[in-house]
């Protein structure tokens, strides 16, 4: 279709995707087999895709599946399969989350994870001219001490990590739990972002904490901010961007939050469209843009603005931004 072609040919940036969430069933099977591990029970015969309906049932697949990743080669191959796909979709810049604690907690060395992922980003630069940066996420359902230990482990690899984020199960794990860790991360020169998922009953309070207390540079999801004029003004004034993921929203909360995203866009909030966990939600960036473009009858101007926003709030130099804005 015309919409599809228009989206396909636009040079794009993507700012919110979890590398471990790009682990397609076929790759789980391949890596399990070469590591002499049983194929996880969630991987069905025909690789027909994962089945879940909320964040906790998603996480219950996500963590066991990624346990097949053990060697530097495994981490490299996962990142490479994602970056190849991103290049096919005309993504010229990608910022990608990874979850080191999900690997170090099962005995994999931090160095194994980072060297596999990093080498794939270098190859993407060399082969595709595509830039890709890693954002290290802390698992919010683990304690703050574990996050602090992870931050310390990451310091020797500072040049390979652009920023830090916060993901996993948000219930009873508010941003404030990690205030000290994020303050330290900022001192070390990392940029900051945190998930404020849309289906949390405390989501406004969480958005308040990240924007007023922690002082994040971006907010992941955060769409519920439409409910609070004061916080809305604050993110507009400071140019804090939101990274929204419509297909993920529609699976996890049964609502793509389209009306909210459209209003934020038209209010001048730097809102962007992203894929979250593309292998699980079965949609990469173009599919997310097509989905929201169709459902909300977005104009070409809207779609272009969404991608301008992405380059605008990307963690890249002004010179690099100016090529695309
Ligand atoms: N939400 C929260 N944590 C996550 C997600 C998500 O969609 N993907 C990976 N970790
Ligand atoms: Zn996410």
C-alpha cells in the first residue's frame, strides 16, 4: 500500500527496543541446539510465535528463552540478526536496550554479553553505515544493590554504553527505588531513561518521580502523562521525549493508546514510535508505524514529525541529527 511504501522509504531512528526481545523462536532453537541445551517449552514446533497477554505472562517467556544465550557468539548473533532486520527497514540509527542482570544472574560474564553485542554494532556501522548504541537496563524487580553492582561492572566498558534505563516488572518497583543508582550513573556520564509503563496504577506518580526527582533525559512509554497538565508542560519545556510502542501497548493493555499518542504529537511533545520487543509482539518499527498510521489516520506530516522527533531526541551529535531533521 501507499502508506506502507511511504513508511518503508523514510530513513528512521529507533530508540526503544529490547535486544533480548528480538530473540525470534527460530534463533532460540538454533542457539539452544548448538549449545546442547533443551529447546525451551515455549518454542512450538512450527515457530508460529509466542503467546501471552500481559506484561507478566510476557516476562515469563522472555527470561527463560534468553537463557539459551551463553557465549559471545550467541550475543553477537542475536544483535546481528536484529541489526540486519533494522537495516532492511531503513533504520539508520538504533538505540538498543539490553538486560545484563538477566545474564549475569545465571553465571554469564558481563564481558561476554557486552563484547558480543558491541561487535555486532561495529559490524553494522561498517557494513550498513548504520549507527547503533547500547543502553544498559537495570531490572527493577531486583534490588538497588544489584543494580549498583551492575553499574560498577559496566564502568570499564563505559565507551560502549551510551546510557542506562530501567525495565521489567514495574509493580511495587517505583523509579525512586533506584534514585541513588541513577544519580551515580549520571555522575559517570551516562544518559538516563526509565520505563513508566502505561498500565500501572501509579503511573502518574512514576512519571513525576522520573521527571522531577531523577531528572531523566527521556521516558519510555509514559503515555499516561496526558492526564497531568503540570507534568505535560514540564516535558514540553525540557524537551523530554517519550518512546511509545503501540503494538506492545495493544498486546499488554489491550489498548494501543492511540488517542493519547496523537494528542501528545499535536501538543508538541517529542513523542516517538518504537517496537519494544519485536519478536514477541510480532512487529518491527515499520509494522508499528503502519499500525498506528492506519488506526489513527495519521497524515504524512504526522509520520514525518514522529521520525523528526526520534532524531531530535536521539542520543547522537547535533551534526548527525541535522542530517535528518
Ligand atoms: N516492559 C517492561 N520490561 C521489559 C519489556 C517491556 O515491554 N521488555 C523487556 N523488558
Ligand atoms: Zn520496553
